[in-house]
């Protein structure tokens, strides 16, 4: 069944991966519960240990996931799970600092795009060796003016253009 067949805002259906069983393949019900803001904390905690990486990624991106579960997902061996956690507006500040130093470019980009990324973290990310990360920093509404001025002189012309545009 395609994932588009469910409503993201509806509560998790009863029995959604809360029975303690470990199915080898994620069901639409598992995905629905992982995405839902209405899923109980214990269901999200159970789904955070699901064998399917996509289900764990969905839990990591859910703003309703308990902070301790989200912190644990930030340490996943799967970059797509860390990426979803890094983009989650509810990610704890201590975890976001760790993710800002991740080896995976996509994870650092997700940190730089997180609407709650603190200005000091954006300042740190503005020095990232990858232009894609600096581009997200240049576009972020919380990037300090001093950082934008430095990015306006970035060696990458596109980053410099975007940063300059944000200064005006």
C-alpha cells in the first residue's frame, strides 16, 4: 500500500507497534503511528526501536517524540535517522550540537535548516567546508548579521549572493 493513503494528523490506530512484537517489515499502520503527532509517547518510544529504518526516521522527524527518545535517535548509525532528528524543531540543544559536527553533509544541512537552530550554532556552521551547509546558514532567519556579512564574502558566489540578499 502506498504511504499517501493515510492522514498524517489522525491519531495512531490502536495496536500500532505497541505489542512488543518486532515485525520484519513496517506496515502502513507503523508508519502512520510514527508520523502522527497524536501517537502516545510510549508508542513513539517503541517505534523508535523498530527494525525498519524508515519507521525510525519518521519517529525522529515527529515533533511529538519524547526528548529522551529523540536524543537517542540522534546517535543512530543510520544517517537518514540522524538527518530527520536534526531537522526536528523539538531536537534538544545538546543533541543539535553533536549533529552539527556529523560527518554526513545531509545531517549538517538539516541542522542548519532547523527553525530552532541557535544563532551560535549557525555561526559555527557558517564555517563548514561544504557550501550547501553555508547556504542554509545564509538563508536562516536566526543567522546573526555579523555571520551574514562574513558569508557575503564567501568564496562560493551563490552563498555570497544569498547572504548579501539577506542583509538588505
